[in-house]
């Protein structure tokens, strides 16, 4: 019959021949997106609770810092290799490296060298804890952190006062009592601060589980006008740091 539109055996065979090519192209495209645009991770620890819970699946924007600077209050994924941790040896087997890249497409938990924390201080900032009210201060401006700090936590049980070196960031977890963050790495390279070059990207949303879906904006305390005004002194402070004169 002229109206018979059933697929011929030849066309079905052609589809199955083309399918592996389509799968490979899809994987290459997905790997490109993961490498350069957006990457998914699972959260394996409680250091960022309750902002990020164990098992949350997050998306990390890897392009954003090509268009704007890192900001205080950003949640970032970064590599601790060479600053907080010794570099993990890469497998010499290319198939193993490819397999790790492929399973990374589905958002496995953070690899051993990769960590997630909130940016508190930028290069040249003076970050300290605690003031008379028990608050963390940045360039003398107190941070009111109740919107993201884990309930019952102090801003820091560990007193500190540091000036963030050029090209580095001071980062802390939201669950301060259990967070292995800049405060505990002051004897490491950078004095606990991490290199800006180690940042992989900004965490901008939780996508799983559905009950936890949300966008992650910068908290209001980091938008204080006094904090922005204090940043005007940062270039002078960075110049002192670069010359080794800041004390």
C-alpha cells in the first residue's frame, strides 16, 4: 500500500550504526560544558550546613569569574592542592582519567583536593574575630551572619586577625564548629588564605533533592555600604603588602 510508512530494515540498521557516534558526540559536548561552563558536585561533609547539606547536589558556574571579580559572600569550589593539601598524584592511565571525567558529569562528590567554602575576605582585607559583640569583622566592619551561620555556632571560637595576601582569599565554612577552613590553615602557604587561581567556580544553586532547590545569593551583610567604602583602602593596603611593609 502507498500509505505504508513503516521504517524499513535498512533505516533501522542505519540508526543503530549512527547511535554510537551520537553518544560519543553527546559525551564530548557534555565534557566541554563540564570543563568550561557548569559542573555538578555532591556535598560530602557538614562544613557548609545549613546552607549546603550532606548529599546536596550543587551546580558550579565556571564562567562567572571571567566576567566579574570574586566577591565577599560568594560560595566557591576550589582546589586545596598546594596550599592546604599536598597535590594528589594524577593517574598515568588515560582511560582512568577519562572515566573520572565521565562520572564527573553526573555530579559525584567533591574530589579529595576540591573544597567548598564561603569567601569572607578579598586581597588586602583585614579579617578578624572577634569584636566586642563577638562578630567577625572585615576592615573593621562587623558581619551579621545569622542568615547563613549554623544555628548555635559562634562566628568563630578561634580568635584570629589576618591581612589577606595579594591574589588570595580568606574562606570559611558556614558551620564554623566543624569547618576545616582558613582559620585552621594559618601555618600553611598563604597563611590560611587560598590562591584566587585555585577557585574552580561559584556555587549558584542547589538542584537536588527537589525539596532543597534554591538559588544561592550573596547574603545582605556583604552588601553593607560601610563594607564597600572600606574596600577603597584595599589598593593601598595591597601595595604595602606587595612591598612587604604591611604589619
